[in-house]
C-alpha cells in the first residue's frame, strides 16, 4: 500500500498584551509560501461529528477598514465559486453572485 502524502499549512500569530493580533504570517511549503505576511484571515473547518462549522477569523489591529471591506467581498465571491464547484448548483451560485454584486455596490467597491 502506498504511503499517503502529507501537506502542511502553518499559521503564526503575534499577539499584543490583550491578545489582539499584531502580525499574521502563514506558510504553505507545497505552494511555495514561506512566512508570508497577512493582515486578515478566515478559516472554516467542518466538524462531521457535531455537523457544524468551526471558525477562526482574525485580523491585525492595523488592518484598514477599506481593505477589510474588499477582503470580505473577495471572500464572498470565492465562496460562491467554491459552492458552485462543490455542488454544481448553478441557480444558487447565480443568487450568491447577485448578492456579491449588491454587496460591492452598497460598499461602493466598484467605484474605486
């Protein structure tokens, strides 16, 4: 039987005295990423036993609000794409994309 290949993704978070993230770095050696800096991250994991999503949402205290709005929009668009790949549900994907467009319009993201 062939040995399974393993891949590692590592997150490193530097916290201030109040446990607020000051710096986020991540590594994914298989993707050629080594200690890349980030200002925000969202991680969702499906717990099959409890049938619920477990999440870690972090952002550094110097993450600009305007960039956070763009980060959320891009995350919503990416989630729509992932939903489509996972389910092939074109109708709901289109609905999700419509919401992403509405979200961008309300935040005036397309105006920049």
